[in-house]
């Protein structure tokens, strides 16, 4: 599966314990996302189109309204690297 550098970076942060917080506009449609590292820092690379691509490929998942986390498929797809500064 071809995964872009930005997608790899977000998946790597999620694999290390990060999460994606989402906001809805009263209905089922998600209007904004915020990717947080396990330390609480905000990852600026994660925007709504990238989030939708990851969700469409089932690389991230949410269970009963909780924040999005990496799925099993996402863990198998992410490349191993020491830090998320290079790809």
C-alpha cells in the first residue's frame, strides 16, 4: 500500500500513543480534527483531507465516539523509524 510521507508521520505518532480528536457539527459529519502526540503536542500535518484518507483506508479507527487511534491494519502499514522528523 502506498502511504505518503504525511500519512506515515501521522501513523507513526498514533503508533507511539497519540490520538486524533474530532469535532462534529451536530450530525454525523466531522468538521475538524486535531492530532495530539502522547506528550500533548499538536501535530500540524494532520488536516481533514488527510484524516479522511486514513479513515477511508481503515488505517485509523474510533470505538463508540472515542478519539481516533491507529488500527491493526495501520500498525502493520507504518514503517519503523526512530523519530517522526524524517521519512
